[in-house]
C-alpha cells in the first residue's frame, strides 16, 4: 500500500507522543480547594468525597505545605460555619476573627508565596443555605452584593491574594472592585465564577460544608445548563467590571463553554472540576470499573485542552504526584 501520509508515525512510541503533545498538564495548572473547620489536629473525611477531608487550620497548613512541595501554587479556601453563627445577613462572613479570616492569615504566615484565594458567597453562613439574603422567599440581589463587598474587604484585610465570588449576583464584580479600590486593596485580585451553572454536580460539596439550600434551588441566580451564549455574556460583563481571572463551573459537562469563553476573552480562564465530578471517578474506581490514575489525568487534560489555563480540582494533589512521578 502506498500512502502519502501516515498519521500513526507521530504516535509510534511514548517519547515521540510526548514531544508532539498539544496539551501538557503541570502542577502549576491546579488550584487546590481546601475545606476548613474549627479545632486543632482535626480532620474529617467527607463521606460523599472519599479521600477528601475537612481540616482544622493547623492541618490545613500541613496540607498546603505538601501541595507547595509538589508544585501546586494556589489554594482556594472554603469554611464550614458553625450552625449558631448562621443567619440571614451573613454577618459572620466579615467577622474579622472569623474562621476564614484566621485561616487566610495563618496560611499566608506559614507559606507567604502560596497564592491564597477565598470563596465569596453567603451560603455557608446562611441559615437558608442560599448564596444571598432571603426576603419573602426571594434571593435579593442588591442587598446581597453589599454583603459580598464587606466579605471581600475582610478577606483582603486578612491577606487573601484573590477573592473568588461564587454567588452569581448581578453587579457584584464591579461593586467588589470598587470596594477594594476605595479601601486601597490595590493588590487583591478577583477570580470571578463568571459562568456558574445550576448543577446537580455540587451535591457532595454541599455535604462537605453542610450548605444545601433549605428551600428551593439556586436556579434564579446560577445559570441554566441549556445556555451557551449566556456564558459569554456573563463572562464579558465580569471582565468589564474588573475580574482578573474568570471561571467556568462545572468543567467536564461544560467543555464547550470553556472553549467558547477561551476564544472570546484575553484574561486567564479557569474551570472548576467540581465535587460531583470527583465523586464519580472515585466511586467508579472503588468499584473497580475505572482506573483512577488514568481517569484523573485524562479528565484534567481534557479540561485544559478545552481551553482552561487553570483547573480547580480535588485531584490537585493526586495529579501533581502522578505528574511528578
Ligand atoms: C458556593 C459554592 C458551591 C461550590 C463552590 N462554591 C456550591 C453551590 O453553589 O451550591 C461548588 C463546588 C463543588 O461542587 O465542588 N457558592
């Protein structure tokens, strides 16, 4: 047989495949989410996220040191708020001595170079488990934005490198940027969850933080998964309002959105490989139905190939270990 082109030549052995690979994953691509709880020496596995833990601040620092040593340079913090501190104003969210604020300070003291990002949304602090303030059964936008600005300022004061608003209220990026400017936090970045979909894949996360909505769902603020153009609209507006990094969430069922946004913007794009996506791989691996290591690397590579510059993933440590091996 005479063939002008033999495409298999470039696939013929591992070294060759690696020099022509279009997408190369590195530990610096990852943002490691960390769940923080009160106490010391405390760590608790999350039942729906096997192998993932909620930890007290001291053990969180130990974990962050391990991540840093593996080449992971960025963490994204979430806290579990005690029930008696939850209300409908979210005021614990900007308590100067709150768990988040203490965690940020402790992490930046221990690992000054680690990039510390903080989740900004009211759900862990809300007695209703919603990302905003509730009035007459509605999640009210403008009052919530005011609360998110206070929350962001208090994270900036504690030393956060980036605030990461995950709430999907209108106008919050502009308001947060304005607040940061007014208070001269001119080095605090904003990573906006700009296209965050109302997704069933957040289920395990809500177990981790005990933050499931007490009534209704989040469809009046998070996006409808039927929509693609709307993701571009949301993202362009967030950039105009001052977002430094934008995010698509979830990741694997939304690879088309990641690509669409990557092609539409010039800022770094991140994607959140969410708790349900983690749980699916873990569960299938536990049943012996998938090879976990391979599933991790293939999934994360596909997210990067789709156009994500950064990937928030509960596999950050596992993947970094695999890549360093
Ligand atoms: C809260 C928030 C959620 C996640 C990140 N920030 C849950 C939600 O919106 O209900 C989900 C993360 C995950 O599932 O891994 N604003």
